[in-house]
C-alpha cells in the first residue's frame, strides 16, 4: 500500500482538524466561553463542555476516518499523476 509523506500527513491532519473545528463550532464556542477568565479551574468547571467538544471533534479525527481520508488522498494523488502529461524521452 502506498503511504503519505510526513508533510502530506501533517497537511491532511491540519485540514481535517480545521473542518472539525468548523463543524463543531457551537460546542467549541461553548467551551471557550466557559474557559474564558479561568486558569486551573477550567479543568473541573468546564469538564462537560470539554467532553462534548472532544466527542464532536473525534467524529472527524478518529483513526478510522483518518485512514479513509488517507486512502482517498492517495487515490486522488495517483489519479493526478496518471492524468499528467508524460514527457517523452529523446
């Protein structure tokens, strides 16, 4: 099986996290509002909001979903390579 380079892997994770943050915007905002002005107390005061935020984010960034995205990315990369014009050697 083909693999992704470290850079591709990092980019894929960054894009996936950004999509997850956008999709989970409401719960991320709730956690941020709870955490505002707190330091150590955020651990127990915002526990429920943090758990809700993590559960939402996990939908997008779990191992199964990341593997599916890797496979999809590899297929697209292969398609683009196959579609690229071939240089003739003289």
